[in-house]
């Protein structure tokens, strides 16, 4: 922790306090979590679109993606 604080002071100025460093670390953590959540949302959306197109291609009528995914074996075809 001391090494990280020293690096922070070196990068952003010797006048920075521990409170500045804590605020910086919290902001970086929040940015990282937001980026991860956006990636999760993007992948989920792409996966749902792929499943929906698969249902149309295979002519499996169903009301939603979950009806199509009752059996995990149905998902194996998406990999190839």
C-alpha cells in the first residue's frame, strides 16, 4: 500500500494526501466495474441475438430465448 501511495504522489504531485489517493483509487475501481458491466451487457445482448437468429434459422418457434435453452445441448451448435 505504501508503494502504491508513493507512486500516486510521484505521478500526481507530492502535495497529494492519503485522502486524495483513496478518492483516486475508489474512482478507478468504479470505472473498472462500469467497464466490466458494460462488457457483460454487450456480451449478453450479442448472445441473445445469436440465440434468436438460431431459433429463426432452425425454425423452432418459441416465445423467448429461455424456451429454446431448456436443454444445454442446444447451445453447443453456437460454438461452431
